[in-house]
C-alpha cells in the first residue's frame, strides 16, 4: 500500500465536501507527484512573481538612487610627551611638562576626538565652512584602529569635489574646536590662578610698606647694615683700649718729667713762655740785680738803713713789674723763674711737648668713649628693630619668591597647551574619490542573482517535497 492510499482512504458519497478539503490541505503540505506536469504553471507563476519581487526593487534602486562619493582622511596622535625647564636668575625655576596622550588608562584621547568629530557644534561649523545646510551636511564615519593612534574619517557627498570639500571643512572645524577648547582651558587656568597671584602681590606690597616704614624709623636699610655697625662698634672699642694704653704710657712719661723738673707741665709752659719774652727777661734781670744789691746792703747795714730800704724798694718794684708782666702773659705770677740754659731748658721743652701729646691722646680717648657710648645705646635700641627688619625681609623674600614662582608657573603653563587635548596631526589629507561608493551596481546584481537562485532552489525543493517526505516516513517506519 502506498503512502497516498494510507493518507487518503476512500470516502463515502455522503462526505464528499470534507474529503475534498482534506485532499487540498494534504496536497498543499505534501505536494504532488514530481512527474505531474500540471503543477508547472503554478510554479512558473510563483517563480515569476518572486523574480518580480526581487528585481523590481533592485532595478528601481539602480535607476533612481543618486551616486554618493566618499572622501577619506586619517589623523594620528603622537604618543610622546614633551618637557621643558627654564632657570630664571634670582627668581627660581619654571618648568612645563606635557604627558603622553596615552599615559592614562582611564581616558582615551582617540575616543575623545572621535566624539568631538561627530559633535553637533563641530558639524554645524563644518557645514558653515562648506556652505551647505547643516541638515544636508551629513555625519562622518569615524573608525578607530585598535592598538594604534590612528583615526580614520569618511565623509560622503553628491560628487567627488563636494565630498572632499565637506571632509576638509570637517577637519577645519575640528581643529578650530580643539583650539577653542584649549584656549578656554588656558583662560580658566589663568583666571583661577589670577586670584592667587593678586593675593601674593598684595602680600609682597604690604611687606614692602612695612619694611620702608621701619627703615625710616631706624635708618637701617638692611640687617647687614646693622651687623656692620656692630662690627664698627667692636672695632671702636678695640681702638679705645689701644688709645687708653697709649694714654697711660704718655701720662707716665709726663709724670716722670714733672718729677725731674719739680714743676708741672703747666708751670713749665708758663716759664718757657715768660723766658721767651724779652721784657720779662729784662725785668727778671733787674729784679736779680736789685736782690743782689739788697743782700749786699743788708750785710753791711741795718734793716732800717737808707741804702737797705732803697735796695728793698728797688727789688720790690722790679718784682711787681715782673709779676705784672707774668700775669699779662700767662695769667699767673707764680712762675717767676728764668730757665737755665742747657739740660733744664731741654727737659722743660720736652715736658711741654709730651704734655701736648698727652692732652691729644686724652681728648681722642674721651671722644672715642663718648662715640662708643652713643653707638652702644643706639644699637641697643635698634636691636629689636633690626630683628623685626630681618623677619620682614625674610617674609618679603619668601613672598616675592612665591609671587615670582606663581607668575612663572602661570606663564609656563601657557606653553603646555596639549595637557588636556593632545596634539593631533593630519596623516592623510581628505582624498578626492574617483568612483562613487553607492549605488553599487555589481553588488546589487550579485544580490539579485543570489536571491533568484535561492528562489529557484526553494521551488525545486517544493517540487520534490512529496518524494522526500514519503522517503523519510518509510525510513522511520522501518526503524520501528
């Protein structure tokens, strides 16, 4: 018994409509005999409709689709960083360092630039550069190459020149946006550091005002000046000690001469001055002669003898004149002596000279002692002020160094423009496409051919499906 006899038992006359329906369902599912040529028209119609469904859209696409051209360009991010250091005389050191674009594992510069290339602001700017509407400009196709620093960008257009122009406009807008972001970052950094720089400057100015006020009060311009004055005071005290020793030696010399002469230096000076006066010397000689005459008269006559009285009167008159002359010359009449020629006169002259040296040493010593006392008192008053000046000078130096360092950092940071947005270079300029990227006629024809073959193969399987199903059922029954 065949499979068809088992699947379709004879039907009674009373159930014709239901038996016919089952046969139609069975025929639709299992198909007819492969040798049944009555099935050919149906398969031909199905094949024709399928071909129409496949080729109609392809033909319409090929006839109506406008050609599209794609322009390519490539960008690269250099992987090395840059560093520089500048030594500023009497200020300090300013350095700048730009890290490698790929030194951080948390931030990918290629991904950042990929998003930036497709940013709406960049596309609008690029459309403006290209002279087209932003809605018709299109979006670029950005592709990153793994494990490299390459960025490939593709831009489409209705003709080769337009595609290249749009890609170039996109590149220009991209670089303009990067420059704007870098400038904005620099401005933000500068604005953020400006307050600190102004504060440092005010600190330097305040300290300078305090230093100037203290300088006006003390007369000191630096702590070194105070130290020099201390050194000068120590040197003055050493000179005082030396002068005091010299004075004591000179005083001893004068005292020795006074002992030998039996007169002090002042009296000796009076004697020398009086004996240098001819009138005084003549009066002394007259007084000596009168004294000699008086002595002779006394030896011969009594005290009231006229000759004795006469001689005494002459002597007293001569003495009175000599005293008057001495008073007129020296203001003192106690040194009525005539120097003796020879050694005594030389000793008197030496005594006067040594006394003059002693008085000079004494005056110099007293002056130096007074100066030392004045300077010591002044330096004692200046000591706390000098310490305050030193503290202020130290604060000023620190504030000035910090201020200069802040300015140097602010200026050197301007050179580090690639800190947040690394350097990007054009590896391949926007290309001028030679042929359109779409529509692709060969690809469309190949796809239509493949679809037509699959349709023919499906209809072939449908044509022989009954034989295949019967074979499968028989194999399954034989296994049981």
